[in-house]
C-alpha cells in the first residue's frame, strides 16, 4: 500500500512538473498567394526551433480548389511538427464547404478544441464574418467544460480567423452587428478568464489588450500586406499561467 501511494504521488508530481515547464508555439495566418516565399521560411524556422507546433489562423489557399490544396500540401509536406488550423473566409471561396475542410484536416468540426500541456485551445469558426449564436454557445460550453485551474489547465487560448471588433481593431468583411457579437464574445472570454485571442485576416501584425484579454493579429504569412506592415509570425511563450508574444520578422526570399 505504501509503495502504491508513493508511486501515485510521484506520478502526480511528474505530471505537475510537466505542466510547470515553459514552452512555446508558433502563430501565423494568411499564407495564401505567397509569391515571396514567406510561408516556407516560417515552416522551416518553426521546424528548427523549440516551438512545439504551428497554429495557422486561416486563409491557407485563395479558394477551395484541387490545385491550390495540392500546392499547400507540397509546401507543408516536410513540416515535422503538428500543424493546427483555423478555417478562413478564403477556404469557403470557390464552393468550399465547412464539412470538407474539417474532413481534410481530420477535425471533428470547424469549431473544435484541444489541450496542449497546461493550455486549453478553443478554435472558433467565424469565417463568414460573424459570431453566430450557435458558435458563441458552443464556445461558452467548451470553456465551461475546461475551466482554468482544473485538470492542469492554467492558460486558455481562443483562435479564430477574423479578429473581434474592439476599440482599436476594425476587421473588414463582417456582419452589420459584428460589434455587438464581439461584445458577447468578450463576455464569454472574461467569464472563463481567457488569456489570449489569436487571429489573422487583416494582413497585418497587431497586438492589443482587449479589456484584459490579449489579442494577437498575425496576418503576414505570405498574402499581400497592408501598408507599413511586415511579413512574419509570432512566437507565443507559455509559462506559469501567462502568455507572452514575440514577433518574428521574415524577409521576402526574392529581391
């Protein structure tokens, strides 16, 4: 009995220690129409780093076509780490279907969640420029089922393609009532003490505090940039229940 108790305590300590160590993941978005060799450089840099996976916030292709998906497959074929994905509006162009996207990447749906070490990730589908009541209800349930402070969860990350509407972020191509929908999203994020929202879509790099929730927009993985913006991706460090972002610039491969 004593040996069993010691073994259980040792196992618990090891599990806790595994969560206590700092770790990092990479974040990028909008790699479609990459004519400057940006996305391959990001994949190579992440592959050679200590970052544990890459989270792509959507617009991997310009439209849903066999030719574009084949090119995406070729670009990512040699990438050895997990590649987590978010559906973007361009994945729905050309007749793209949500169900087809989920099937392509082996996902239970286009809104889904996963855990990695001490972080819980909820991926939200807002590719049509809205937070539907069904999507917000799903997010609320998912975060309620994975509360911070239980089952080793110390960080909550919510990923989506289109940024929420805030006082400083004005995403394009959204529903008329997107600001009100974003307000409902914020209520859910604050209720469940979410730490970080990651997104793309805007073809820029931007970091803002949204009433206590860090928002990181990373839309420079190859698609045409907004003026005065830079290509690149973010390194997200997770340590002791906190997150920290660091921008990693990438230069065009061609002159």
